C-alpha cells in the first residue's frame, strides 16, 4: 500500500480502549463521583440563563479511564501539560493474564513475559479481566455471593489483583513509558488507603497472601521501601500509569499495537481523563513497517494547556480545583495528591457535542471513536482576516483543497492571542476574533464536513452570539466592517430567525459539530492536508467535552 501518512492512518485498524463514563460510574473510594447538571439551557435555566445547553460538572480525575501523572506522587515533578504526546504514545503490547489472577492476587513479570515480548520503552497494558466488573457490563452470576451476583464495585475497585514485589522494578529496568490496567488501580488496592477503608477486605487479602506465600502484607511489601519506590523512584524515572482501561481491550489480547493516550493537558492537576486508542497495521502492511512509519511520523499537539488561569466563555464557569489529599498526610504515608474539580466545558480545547444546541443529538460518549479521527485540512487564512472580520468558503477553498467528508481546521491566527502565549490578548481572543460568513453553514453541509475546529474561542462570529449584547462597542466595529464590505448591516447579513448561532443551530442537528480553542503547534503549522485525532473522554452524559487534539502531516 501507499506510504502516505494520511492513507496509513485512514486504513489502520483503530481500537477504543475506554470504558464508558457516566454519573453511574463509581469513583475511586472516597473521591468525588461524577456530577453533571445543566446550568444553562436554550430557553433558560436557573443558574446560567439562556442561549445554549451548557453543563457544569464536578468530578475527580480518578473516575473513568485516566492517566495518573507524576505529580500524583511527587509534587515537584512535571505537570500533565508538560508531558509531550511522544511520551504518551508509541509502540506497546496488550497482555492477557486474566486466567492467572483472582481476587487480591499478585501478578509478576514472569506472567507477562511468558505470553508477550516486552521491549524496552514499551507501553504495557495489562488485561486482568476485571474490566468485566465495570458498571456498564453484564452481571457476573455467582451463587456464593449475596443475591447470586458478584458485587461489581467491590470487585473492580477493592478486590482486583495487583503487581507483586519486584514488578515495578522490572518495569523501570525495561524503561517502560506507561503501565495501564483494566481495573481500579495500577497498584494493588491493599497498597493504597483502601487497606484502611475496607479492613475486612484487607483481612481476606492478607489471609490469601499468607496461604500463598507464607508472609504477611508488610513482609511482602515493606512500607518504607514501597513508599520510596512509588513516590520517588517511579515518578522521577517518568513511569506513568493508566487506570480503568476497557472497551475493546480483549480484542487485542497478547498483541502489539501503536497506542495513543489522549490525556487532557492540565497544568495544576495530578491526573487527567484520557481517551485511549490502539492502532493495528492496515491490511497489506506489515506490523514492522507500520511501527516504523509511526515512529518516523511527527505528531503535532493542537491543544492549549488547561489551567485555573484559562479563560472561559462568557458567563460559563472556570476551572476550580482543590486538593483533597496530599502525598505527605494520608494514613500510613502511602498518600497521594488528589484533587476535586468543578468546571463548565467551554474552556480550553474542547469539542461542542450535538446536545450543546440540539438536545436530541448524540452525547460525546455515544459518538464512536472513528468519528473523532480522520483525514482533513488546515485552512490557513490568517493573512486574510482581522479583528471582527468575517471569512467565507471562498477564502477557505482559495488556500487549501477541502474534500467531501473532510475534517476542517480553520487557522485564523488568533491562537497566538490565547492565554498561554507570550502575545496573549484575552479580549481579542475572546471577543474580537473573526468568524464565518452567513453562507458558511450551508457550504459545510454541501461539503459533508465531518467536523470543524478553530484556533479561537468560538466557531461562531462573536457578534453572532450573546457577546453582541455584552460588548456593544465591539458590535459597532463589526457592523461597520460588514457595511463597508457588503453594503448591508448585521441584521441583513445574519437575520436572527435563520442565522443566529449559525454554526451551532444549523449544523448540530445534521451531526456537524466543532472544536474550539485549538492552538499550541497549530500556531506554527502551515495549511495543507493532515490526519486528525480528537481524543475525548467517553462521557455518556456529556453534551460537550474537553479534548486532546493532535495531527499528523501527509
């Protein structure tokens, strides 16, 4: 087959390794469960008013499929925003040891290496079989259990197997990038505060350990040594952990794959939701050639850092975070940093999902992974636009070929005014950026655009939103530009009944959604053909969601 990067990625086999995330998903014991409510509705809501369907959520990042960063265990290590995509993507292996493990048991490097070859620098994902206990999976019947059904929440979070002594030392010798598991924790639950929260479960675990190995828990896992290993040695070495894998993981048992961990680039927080994909070689291409091609390709991160400093869309809720745990102060010293968060979605790099304006549409989690990845184009129109100006399909097609069914990323150049840039100008970025002409949504439907993205705060022209009311002086400027260019004023060009929030109300019912607040590498990328990946949590209740956006060049 062709060696073109876009064709390789288009024909590669993509596997989704995320479990579903819902308000029904149990959190890590003692942490904040996911809470979602609409603070804003199209016709109005008690908290945020009218104009859109906007959600406010509270959560702990240890709920659902997530990446645990080094700051979870060592406050001085790099933040999630400082971890480049190259460190959370690459060649890896998925090993199935589900037939060798059971409640409270230990797994060893020998169990792994007798089934798969683990290479230096790999990402290692372990299928313990305990993803069968996630909330969305069928019941596991067992007559010896109360009600004849195994308790999913206890099995998944409290009773799952964990690494034996020497496992993490082996991982460090192998220089593994990431270890991921399909259960609640990459550590044994009895090496966490669960040991004290569920003392009866610890008694069962220790009894099994004594029966199997003839040693107590503290003899097998000396507290001081284990603490130094997991809270010092591992984070300093850069070894990362992924927890709560699921999805199609069992379809890749004992196979190698190219793995992408699309974690949110938080600045202050210790862990982050991540959408995780595994890629297998296209038909007709050897695995060796596929990995060589992926290794040689540059991955571009188009996501802005996500921080308490990141400005939110007008009258939405900014990121609030507070630490509920600290490394040094939790139980017998095996604590960690953990935060509870509260935020609305229209902040940082995010995808507006269909229900944001079309209540009957697919939620983020109901939309399959293959919709979020695909071929498309970056249209660099940065030399054609200015404050409050408009841009048309004609200008887009003058700078890049747009094919039927493309993903289209519009580079206005306003990404350089984002909050994390040395050229930051928050008012220009949020209020005075350019926006699409009145025929743009119709053109998107005609071209069957898959989804759109833009490097400023909104896909709409800001004056085609409530910002028109909030900023009348800026509206006067935008209106004057329209009159000078077209000889018509704003209400003639954008009639309220047919064009208000045009890119939302006229596109979302047809499944054409968009990402906003792109930036980072996009600020320097030229226009042209690319392959895009939008990695967002599989949130079954979410109308929109933050994302990690990446691109590969042709």
